[in-house]
C-alpha cells in the first residue's frame, strides 16, 4: 500500500462521527492537502470557513485550521503518522493511527474512536 500512497492528495470530504453515531461535516468549505513521500515523510494541512464562535478573533482562526507533519509507516491497511510538528502542540511527539481504505485514486482515512468520536476523511489523488 505504501507505494500507492506516495503523492499528493486533495481533501474531498471531512466528516466527524460522534460517540452516539451522529455524522456531520467538520466545517463549511473544508479544503486540504495531504502529501506522502517515498522516503517516509508526510504532511497534512486542512482549513475550513472561519466560524465566529469566540469573541477572540485569533481563536476563531485557530479553530479553523488543522496541520501536522512528520513521518509515516504502513502495515497492511493501518497508517501511523509520527507527528513532528503540528498546529496543536499536544500532538507533537504522538503517533496518530489511521485506518486506510484505498479504492483507485480515492483514499479514506478513519481515526480510531476518541473522546469526540472519530474522523473520516476522503482524499482524491492528484495525478
């Protein structure tokens, strides 16, 4: 699978499935790019339309972005991202596990269930 992952992917859909099974979009007008390199590096950056939920403008911008980069390994349909840099400093040094489904040029990555539920991201490969 690693050879098929190498390249650039554009975000097609970002869904959140809550603990109780409710599915919703992560945000309006989500855009993103995911890059996997031959030598094991990765980078993902995603943003969505800014929602003005906070009276602090900077917080609204921060809540509309998601970024991290580092290295990755693949074992069958499991991709592990070793985070070296991130928009959320709490992710730095962590390993993020993603269940992968690859169907032609469409990649679906699903996180394990966490406190919020799970994330389901669909990516299309740039050819």
